[in-house]
């Protein structure tokens, strides 16, 4: 049983929840001007984890054939048989239902938006088959965590979380471009539409850097618009250092440190920004 649970957690890369979850709470902190009610926090946590789990499991289902032909992913659970397709289908359905249930427990606005959001999350799994914009679709999926957190608290939507969500979308798209550089040969061989495969790794890294400049600019604009206190700006200093570092350690001819750029730098960014926002609400 524990082995099965471990295989599921590995399949959905549970630890990568750190990228989106803090930004959902960032939206919630801004809406509540501090920490929301404990029950609301719990439902936000369930909604975020279940939505991301459903999307990741569905992605593994529809991409199992591609995973089998990619040396980087050939040891994933569905490819090796550590998990069966039936198990993953059930897991996807259960986590999808949990997401809708959590949204219903929050408010009507969240419930009405739950199914369209879920559909969009699942659609992402197919985008690389037909469009170069797949990286941007992923960015939008994670960026919507911010207005999602705002909606969870207020039951409504305003411009501020949308601005912040756009910044997060730019950030995610940028680091997904870096991550996709590892699969250039595989994507070209399989006819998949990724920007690094369509153009060059150098081009993808330049675009990634431009997106991260845009993301940082938007985060600064949000701080001014919301007149956030100094903890937010201290967090932005850490964000800037982390962004510069990840671009400094990944080169077109050396992708050996992509995982450090992908997980370490971006994990720091998401956590620090959430804590900085919370601190700004308290000052």
C-alpha cells in the first residue's frame, strides 16, 4: 500500500505543489488583508492540491506513450507498470471531484468556475500536440491560482489578483521554457510542439529571460498598486536574485543544472513571495 502511495506521489510530483500553492494563498492573503478564516484556508488547500493532482495524473495518462520514448521520463510509474491505467483513472476522477467539492464549500462563484477551470487544466495535456503556446497555457493554469485564492475569500473578482496572476503566468511560462530545453531531441523526434524544439535552446532561454523580466515588473507594479509594505519588497529582492541565478546557471551548451533552476530557485520565489505578502498585510 505504501509503495502504491509513493508511486502516486512520484507520478504527480507532489513536491512541485510548492510552485502554485503559495500563490493561491498570496491571493487569499491580499483579499483578507491577512490570514483568512481557518476553514477557508483548509478548503483552498484541498482545492489547490486536488486540482493539481488531477491535472498531473491526467497528463501522465495521455502522455504515457511519449513518456515511454523519452529517456528522461521512461521510468515513470505508468511506463514501468508500477501503477495501472485503471488506478490512475480512478485517482484522476476522485481528485477532480474533490476539487469541485472544495470549491462548492467555499462559495457560489468558486463552484461556478470550478468545472471550466478543471477543463482548462486537463486540456493543457493535449496542447503540446498542436501548438507552440503550450508553455503559455501552463503558465495560465498556474497563474490562475492567484485569482482563485482571491475568489475563495471574497466570492468575487477584481483587477489586482488578475494583475498578479499575469505576473505568475509569465514566471511559470519562463521556467517551463527552461525545463523544456531538456527534451529538445525527443520533442523533435516525436513531432511535439515546444518552443525549444521548434527554434533553438538559445532562443528559448532568451524568451524565458524576457518573460521573467516581465514577471518581475508586474510583481513590482502590484506592490505599488496595492501600496504593499516593506516585507513584500524585501521578498522581491529575493525573487530578483533567484531569477538572475537560475538564468546564470543554465546555458545553451550546459543544461546540467536545469533541475536546480527549476525546483530550488522557483520554489524559493513562490514561498518568499507568499510570506512577503502576508508580512505586508500585517505591517
